[in-house]
């Protein structure tokens, strides 16, 4: 009877982690939560600030990508000894919650009751999303999140607004969404190509006979609001005859004989209103159209800016739903107004065509928006913008292109409209209004319900809410701003910008040292995931069959700064890698079950090299993670697992399985496997959190670990000794791996002969190579490795089939196996020693 040291282990090769109860309870236990998020001790602080997801609806794969990346960042930092708390946040105010609460049957005619219903609904969504984020393995401080609807947060944000310089209220055009019935911030506007009008209409020159300006507009419905005509004084204009009329336009080829026409100081007659209006210089006018532009300051920010400089008043023409309120046009929507205006000015229309151009759309409704003059509150960003741009000079961007993207958006940004005509939001307090101040004093205890208790009152833009979290969350909890903000690339026009502007407006620098952005999830064809595309699957459905570890590995193994492709092929590859990493740890667990976790000296060069490789692995993974190159970090881990499984494990299996259980060589190998699995379980925790917690608890039960959870383990807990001549040993080991590759290629080439595997081959080495490889010959897995003094020193190795027989116990071909069959000498000694025990 042959006795081998073969053990099984309960740790499975793969799992969906369907039952996460025990692990989640451990991660939410007071000692774990306190150490991870609340008590810093002597550890250096690293702050990732969580951009709050909107508290409305179940999670999808995009949420898993975002939260998984953030969770990985802080876990990699904790491995290196940092105190890296993760305070989750939720964005709770705003229109989507209002719309859902209205759909549920709550009316706005009772503002306090409606706001209370909004709070209740938002709280239910926070609880829903929290449970799903926990299922993903995100180890955050879920019992102490920050909520923008918390009364003290609402009061704090309202107070911050009152202290910022440059806050003014005025009637001016703002982006307006009729579906929202509210003004929009620039961050809530996106641009899409749309086909619209291109109209050229004649404006008669006042006091002249048959002299007209060719005036261009793409919004005919705004002609009733015309207050001026704009031209660019750097361009050349001419007056050209057109039958009985003379028309002023841009100079064109063939106009060389015509003199320049002077437009400065000219007055013209507006064709719809018949009002006399001025012709004004404006830097925004280009050669597009006719170079003469109709200006309606109620319907455009450039128009407003120029007209304001010349004292021209702005008026309100539209109601909240986009219908005209002026005499003669009452109740008309924009399409009806267009038809009405075109009919009225038809005698003066000289060209009407279509034009494709970028047109603003509501970010949420995806429908066109328009400019509407409204009495709103604004933050003047003239000085703040310059402070913000200067602050960005010290910020690192990943990818680097994010700097240009954010900078260009800041440069082109006008005043920030921060007021909203919504009930559910942070109070917008007018410091000059005693009633506002009286109601605002109650908000910290009663919430926005107190603000709306005496009728509808305005609220702040939700981007202001999230934009001041650096002050109301980080500064209050930790006394400083963040090391990193990490969000989707859309946040260059959203949270990254609003956070920077509020911080700069208050006199500070940037609220972050690093800005990291990730791409969006697409399917295998590059199509964005959406319900309408039928490629969408809710996250809770995915987690019924997939381990969260698989989704995390899928995210981290690719360049997340680009689009993240999710397909059947990508998922199959990820699951294969998932099994490979688990199998590497399982091999260690299987072969450590009779190990007493003492630390015998590591004398064998092969074992020493493996420890050196482990130490290098830890350094490589942490360096990659520190520069947010998680794909490189995962690649290092996968390569190491593949190398250990294909080179080190086969080289030591003979000792593990066939030596006496307490043989010094076997104990040394077990010691290395212990260091290997304890190191891997730490480095893989940011990637495979649930799997690593499984392994860690097995190790703890065996006495190898002391902490309550793998989340509390650091790389410093595993002492990986350094050795003399590590470079020479690594070079010899790598050469042995090269010879092994050549050996396997030789075996493959002779597979039709009786040679079936490397174990049936004798390897001959030159004297020089034999001296270099030395004890690393076990890596080859050959029947025999010996020096051939006749071989040229420049040669590496030669191969030939062995005539030795295989031992029926250890399966190795050995010279000591008798001709008639039987055990090799080593196995005879082992079996004899075991029989005496």
C-alpha cells in the first residue's frame, strides 16, 4: 500500500457567493468598522471622497464599476498601512424624486406633506441601494453615510451659500426645461445635433429709404423679443443693390469695388415689433450666417451680456412650461410661435432653410431646452473661475486628458444659476429676507419641511448640494479635503466642477489632489447599456449567478479609463481567471493542513527565489495600484499565479506528496506556501474580497492569522525575508524556466514517439549551465538532469528519452527502480519510516 500526503480542502474551485450573510456580518461588526473607518491611530490618512449616487432606483453594472473601483483604491491603500476610510454618500434632493413622489399620488398643493413624502421615498432608496452595495462587497461605513437630505446637511449647505461672495439675484436668461418646469445648471445641460431653422430677415435701416440689413437667426420665435442687431467690427460689410433694395451684408468675393459700410451707431426697425433698435458691436459674431445677428437678451446669454452693457432691458416672454405670455401670443408654444412670427414677417424674409447644429438638451429628460428670462440667483464666477483654474495646476489627472477637458469647460462657463423652482431641495436663503432667515433657523432640526411650511420657497441646485460636501463631510470629519475624487468621465461637467467652484469661491484651493475618471459600460458591440437596447440586466439579477468577485475582476483587469466592454466572451475569460486565482490559493490550503505554521529556515534556493518573487509581486502590485493602473496590478497577480502554478508547484509536488510528512524539505516548502497564500490573500483582497475572506478565515482557524477579517490585514503582517545573491538566484531560476520551455517543446515534437512527458526525459547540460542552474533542476520535472562535459559551453541543453522505470508510488522515473518493478529507493525509505510510526 502506497501512502501519499494528499489532502482535500473545503475551499471550492469556484462559487457564486450566493450566501454572503456571514461575511457581511463580519465586515459590519463594530471592531472591523471602527478600524477601517473611524479610528486612525498612528496610521497616515488617505481620503477618497465618494461622489454621491442619486438615491433613486436599483443599481446597475455602472454602479458596480464605480463603487468597485473606489473600494479597490482604499483597500490597496490599507494594505500599505494607511487609514483609508470610506464614507459613502447619497444625493437625495431634486427633480427625479419629486416626479416619482408625484407618480405615487402625492400632490404639491401641501408643500410640507409633499416634502415629507419625498424624504420618506428617498430614504427607502438609500436603504435599497445600501443593501445592494453591501452585496457587491463594498466595505464602506454604511451605518454613518452622508445624506444631502440630512437636516444638518441641508442647513449647512444653505449657510455655505449665504457666505459665498458673488451671489446675486436678477432677471436674466437661463437654460430652462419645460418638463422640469425649472432652470437648469450648465452641468444639467448636454448638447446634441438637431436640425433647426436658418432664417435671414431684413431689418429696415431707420431714416433711410430701401436700405436694409440682412439679419440672421436660428430661432425665429424669439423675434418678438428683439432688442438689437449685433455685428463684428473686425469684419468687413458692404451695401449691395438688390433690385429696388440695398442690402447690407458681409463682404464676399466680387465685392472689391464696393466700399466698406459703416455700421457703428446705426439704428434699425425690428420687423416684428416695429421698434427702433440699435446695431451693436459684439465679439461673439462670426462669419456664420450673414455676420449680422438678431439679439434677444431674454433668450440668450451672449445677447444678454451685450445688451446689458448698453442698458437694454430684458423682459419675460415665457411661462414655466414654455408658453408665451405677451399680448398677441398668449398660450403659444414655441412651434406655434414660430409659425406665427414667420407669417407676420414674411414680406421681409429673404431666406429660410434648415441647419444642423449643436442644441442644448436636458440631461435627465433628453429633450430640447431653451433660454428663458427668469428671476434667478446666480454665482458670479468671473474671479472664482480664475482661482479654480490656478488651483487645477497642482492637481494630477488620470487619465491626463481629464485636465484639458475640465479646464476647457471652466474657461467657457458663465455665471452659475443656483436657484431651482422645486420643493424638495436645500433652502436657498436670501440673507436680506427676514422670513427666509427665520425659517432657515429651523432647518437644522426640522429639515426642509420647515423651509416649505409657509408655502413654496426656492431651493438650491442639487449640484450645489454635492459640490459643498468637501466642506460639510471631509472638513467636519477629518479636518482636510480629499486625496482623490474618482467618478465617471461625465463628472467633468458635474461634480468635479461644482466641488472645485464652491471651494475656490470660499477662498480655498482644489478640494482634491487627484482626479480619476472611468469610462462607461458598453456591450461587446460597443453599444451603451440601457433598458431600451435590451442589453441591460439589473445588478441584483446578475448577482444571483455571478460572484461579486467576478464583476470586480472584470472591472479591474481592463483599462477603466476607456469604455468597459461587457460581453459573454469577456465574462467567460474573467471566470476562467477567477478560477485560476482561487485554485492557486486552494493548492496552498490543501498542502498546509498538516503544517504547524512554525518557520523553519529557508535553505533551498528554489524556496528562496519564490519568497523573493513574492516580495517583488507585492511591490509591483502596490506601485501599479498607487498610479491607479489596476489592469497592471491584476496582470502582475495573474502572471504570478500562472508562474507559481506551472513552475513552482510542479517542482515541489514530489516533496509535498511523497516525502515523509515532517521531512525538512517538505516543511520548508509548506513554509513557502504559507507565505505565498498569506501574501496573495492580502494582495487579492481589493480584487476578490469575498474569496479572500474565505481563505483568510481558513488560515485564522489554522492559527496563521490573528485579525478578525482580511480587511484588517496589511502586507507588513507577512515577513518576507531578503537573501544574499537574490539577483543571481533569480537569473538562474529564470534560465531553468527557459530550459523547461525548451524541454516541453522537445516533448511536443516527439509526442508520436514513446516519450509522453518531461518526466520520461533525461536533460544534459553544459558545465557552465549546470553550475548556474544547480538546485533549480527540479523546475524541469525531468527524469534526470546531469552535466555533459562534452557539450559546448555555448549550448543550453539537450534531451533524450530515459531508460529508467517509473516508481509506482511517486511516479518519477528513477535509476533505483528495480527491473522487475517496485519502489524507488526514496519511496522505500519513506514507506519504511511510516511503517515504524
